């Protein structure tokens, strides 16, 4: 694969790459690159995570040596699953199982758990070096990466360790590339800011979009802090009605999409259009047939998201027809993943679901 094709594969569908020039230069002159994604095991895998999973697959296919960090201690700090490390590890194993069924070649992936990192005194040495280079105010501002507000550290000091650990993960693993959702930007920028001061490689940051809650943004005032807005509008495992889970049945998926917020002619913050853009049309061109009654123009055949967007903005595509089409395709995407995960690790999944649903 030509270098330009590798860069295109890595950058496609990303919200931001910091920076593309650095990425291009390292691919050309840096030899084999090392990258990672760190995920916080916090429950069942929801469809919003498919966006970073698809991008992770791109990086593996592009020949980058990829780590998958199960951030178990991070989840413990963040009070996920009641701070129960056994449940957190089960959730981590669930994510690995899902990724296998998203056609990621796990044999090419180095799966590591936070316990392995924190067992090494060198890890804590790096963390202290990072801590000595940043201010308390900067760390507090970075707490949004864990879905927390800065004032929450007033009652739980451990929250302040989380951003420092995330930066330390990057340096300890000697990474060239850090992949994450756009909500992880502050941690990645913090790592870039202190890298030169500490003699570490400055990580290239690749950020993927977040899916809007199926319930939409309602009447929320979105003039505030960007990270606070993201935390309010994105799909969330803590609000099951706002998200589609890999474990949802075909009927549950259809019901959630048919009940989703989907204003006519509007694309921005429209969760149904986002499902089409980032999940259905992640690979383009892709043939999609929109079934419509003859009195409304009959079936439509399209191959790109842009075609879908043009139809919807112009009013030629009704929200109900859009929802029905998106629901059918999301069902087709999720069903084999769900069936594969149940077949491979049904007992683990059942145990995890029994705790998550309580």
C-alpha cells in the first residue's frame, strides 16, 4: 500500500488528526509505528463504540502495531460498575470479544490491562514526572475526558490521577499514535504539551466523532463548555434509552431508531443521520436501497452518505423512510456481531448483563 493510501485510510472519517503532516512524516521516515486505544470498561458495548472500533481496524490494516489498553484501574477510579474490579475485567473481556466480531485481526493486536502497567515502578516514575510538569488547574480541566466536572475532584482526589495515568499510558507504551473519541482530546493534548519537556515522543492524536443521543439534544442550551455539551448529547451506557447496544435484539434496535429524534431536513445533531454517516456508510461506496411507497416516488438507490444527506435536506426523503432504512441496515450490522459474541462468550455476557441491568 502506498504511503498516501495509508494516510488516507488512517484519516478517513476522523473528526481531527493532530497533525496530518506529522503522521505523513512518520510514515515516510519513522519506520513501524506504534499506536493504541485505551477504553474504560464500564458496561455493555454500544453502537457508538463501533466508530472507534472501525477506525482501530483501519489502523491495524494500515500496518500500525496497535495496543488495546483495557483501562481497568481508570474505570475503578471513575466508579464504573460500582468500582468492582472483577466486573470491570469482565466488561473489558466483553469489549475484546466484540472487536473480534468487527473483523479486527486480534492476533495483530497487543491487548494489555492497566494492572500490567501499574505493576511496574517505571510507570509510576513517569506519572510523577508528568505530574511535576503540569498545574493542578490543567489537570482539573482535563477531568472531562472521564465524563466528570472539575469540581468533582473536591470530594474524591483519585479523580485527579486519571488524566495523569492516561498521559503516562501513552509514554510508557512508547506510542506514536493515540486514538480516541473527540472527548479524549484534552488528555492527548496534555501528552503532546509535555512530551518534549520529558523527552518522550509527541503522540499523533486521532479523534473520532461521538454519536448524538437517540433522544436528541432537546431544549438544551449549547453555548457552554464544549466538553460539557459533548457529555450531555452523546450516546451513553448510563442512559439505555439513548443508545443502541450490541446486545439489543433486532426488534429493540428498530424500536429505538423509530422512536429516535429525527427532525426533517436537519442533519446537525440528528442521531439517525449520524448512524447512517458513521456506521452504515463508514465504507463507501455502499449500495443502499430506500424503500418508499410509489405515491411518494418509489424506491431510491444510493451509494454514498452525501447522496443521502442531499435527499434529506431537500425534503425528498421523509424522516419515517429514513428511520426505516437506517434501522434495517443497523440491524444487519449488529446482528452478526451480537450472535458471534453470544456464541463465543455467552456466559460472560449473561453475567455482565445481570449486573448492568440492576
